[in-house]
């Protein structure tokens, strides 16, 4: 029996390793890039955050119920055990994030490549699958050079995110050609653009903040963590986490609390005390020691005050306005940096068209799908790769 796996990324490699090594079964990976695991090698800033010890269904979106059986079968511990059995030492870091002990994403690619080779998986790189059709009970895959026949087919082409690393529409098209349908696609875990160009002056500034997302006047999400200001808007781990919700509708605003550890009253009090102690200082120093200097100046300007004004002239009302502004810094979201910059795709092939235990199509027997091509996306922190492993493993075992 021939099993063709289209896509040699995270889920495809895992599916192929699990499908292989059984007598009479030939497994072939067809990968369009020049090597397998290219995106995988770039994950986690080159460190690969491969899973998280806090894996649970509520960290997933889209087909959140669909993930349950695969996650029950492959929890974080068993994923770590599996990688350790392949020779990868793992290390648990802040927030339960798991990385290879080597700190090199390439180590993850290496152990998967070695395991695939050891189990006799044949890997054909530079081989893009351009079309697919049913042939008898099996499949015929069109590449630029030939037609590849397969008895069973696993589509593990990933999603639209990270185009430079192999992301694209190909997997959706192949599955659609076999009768499947998809939901709307949106970039997720992505930097946000904001209106007004105000962040240009803050480029490079990092701050710990509590972020609230308001969509159409309604609270949609909140997250505390690091925010990085850029010339187009905001980035950083906390922004990535709320980006999915921030792009879920029109008329979106983010509200940043830049001083979450202090109440408005405490901030006002500190400002007034400072005004009393150092009346000759200029207002640009009002937040010195509390906020990054450029954030302090921006807050003063936002309140309609001049940074060169005297701190000694600060009234109680002025201090209250400055405090409120630092705790409710509002920015209008105008969009995102798009699929090219996104880490993952929200939306994908409808999960109700697949069996959540086996990853087999309910519409086309012998067809399986795994990874990001399905309508499943996870939070930032190792959840997306974990889904790739868990779904790839389920598909590979059942094929
Ligand atoms: C920059 C970046 C950093 C990330 N960091 C993390 C992280 O640290 N932790 C985490 O959990 N997630 C991270 N992610 C997300 C994670 O990488 C993906 O969710 C995961 O790789 C999806 O696995 P997959 O197997 O579905 O797809 P991929 O790993 O993208 O693999 C799909 C493969 O299919 C190939 N392919 C596509 N179409 C065809 C075709 N027609 N014919 C042949 N081959 C084809 C592609 O070339 C690709 O190699 C990151 C993503 C990006 C872009």
C-alpha cells in the first residue's frame, strides 16, 4: 500500500513517521520546497517552541471541540516523551513553553528527518502537488513531472500564514478538489496596524501592559504581557495573543493600561507629589521612573498638555487626566501585517467534515488531513505546533 503525504512540515513529518515502518506499506512525502521542515526551522525565533505543558482544548479556536480526542491522546507529556524517544532533549521554560534543550529549532527538524529516514519514508523535495483526483479507491496526484498514484492520502500542506516559509492556499485547493469546503481565512498571531501614525515616535519602545480589545463597542478579549511599538502599530507577545479577536470584526480599538500595577488614584497622587517636590521640572518628566520616557511624553501630549509646560502648574484635574490616559491609552486598529507576517491562519477546512479520532475525511474515504490546513488555530506558546504533532500522529496512526 502506498501512502502519500503532501507537505513535509510539522504535521506531515509526524504523520509520515507514524504511518511508516509497517510491512507492505510505502510512505512518501511530497514537499514543494527544497527541504523539509523549513517553517519549523524558523519557529520560536529559531528556537522552536514545540509544545506547552498547559495544553488544553480551551487554548484552541475554530474547531475547538474537534481537537479534544487528538489532545486526549497526545497531551504535552506524551509529546515530550515522543520527542525524547526520538533523541531530542526538551526544556520547559516560562509559561510552560517547551523548547529543545539545544535552543535550536533545527534540532527538531533533524530528529524528525532522521526518524523518517530510519523508518524508510521516501522524501521528495522540490515536488509540488498541483492537482489531485480520485482514481478507483485511491488517488492520482499531479506534479509538474508526473502523476503519482497513492492508495491513501494525507494532506498536511499547512495554512496561508508565513508565505515566505511555505504557507499558501495549496492545501485548501487540494482538499476542495476532493469535495471539502472551508471557512473564511484570517491572519492570526500577527502584528496590528493602528491609525494615526502616533506609534512612529515610539518605534522600538517595549512596555508591560494590560491590553483590552473592543470590537464594535463590546469587549472582545484581554491580555497582559509585553507590547512592542513599531512604525506601523503594535507587536509583541501580548499583541499576538489578542490579534485573532482584534481582527474578528469592524470598528476595533485596543486599550492599553500602561501602568497596570498602579490604580488611577495612586498615579495621580504620585504625579501631584512630584509636582510639589520638583515644581520646576517640565511635564515631559511627569512620568519619569514610571513609564518609558517616550511613552510619558506621548501621554502628556494626548491629554492636550505641552511637554515643556511646568510640572508645578499641574492641577488635581490635570493629574487625574494624565493618570486616566496612562491607564486607558486607546488606539484604533486599521488592520494587520497580513498573512506574510502571521504565525498562523484562523479558519481553514471545515472540521465537521473529518473524524476527530482518525483525521479521516467523512466525505472521501482514504483521505486524511492534519495541521494548520484544518480550521484549528491555537494561542501563542507552542499550541500550534502541538496541534500539528497531535493531528499528524492521529492521521499517521490511523492510515
Ligand atoms: C515565523 C513563525 C514562527 C512560528 N513559531 C511557532 C512556535 O514557536 N510554536 C508554535 O507552536 N507554532 C509556531 N508557528 C506556527 C507553526 O509553525 C505552524 O502552525 C505549523 O508549522 C503548522 O504545521 P503544518 O504541518 O500544518 O504546516 P507547515 O509546517 O507549514 O508545513 C506545510 C508544508 O507543506 C508544504 N506544501 C504546501 N503545499 C504543498 C503542495 N501543494 N505540494 C507539496 N508541498 C506543499 C509546504 O512547503 C510546507 O513545508 C510559527 C509560524 C511562523 C510562520
